[in-house]
C-alpha cells in the first residue's frame, strides 16, 4: 500500500507473541520518505495510557536485489586502507 505524502496507516499487530513486540504497526510517508512505525500501549505512573512510538526505514527482505557501485571495489589485501 502506498501512502500519500504526510499520511499513513497503522494496524493492530495480530502476530504479537511477546511484550517486546509492538501492539500496532504500519507505514507512513513523511515528506516523501516511506517509514515503518511501531506503537506500544504504555501506562504512565498516574494511570494515563499513551502510545510509545518507534520509526525506522522499512525492512528489506534478503531476496531483494542490492546493487553496488564498483568505484569503491578493493581487489586485494594490498589495496586495504588499514
């Protein structure tokens, strides 16, 4: 799902198996950059509930192709900068 600029969608995490995993997850588009958002329901000392949030770049699956620029390629031990 592609989000419009400065918008997104967050859904309940139906696959949560432990407390460290987020209660809600989704993606947002902030100033043209796609970000993954995770939310945890927390409770303050005074009893008020709130969301704790984490934002990160979307996870890239291992089977996705990554290309590298060869201009930084090092061919032998002698070329090592350290």
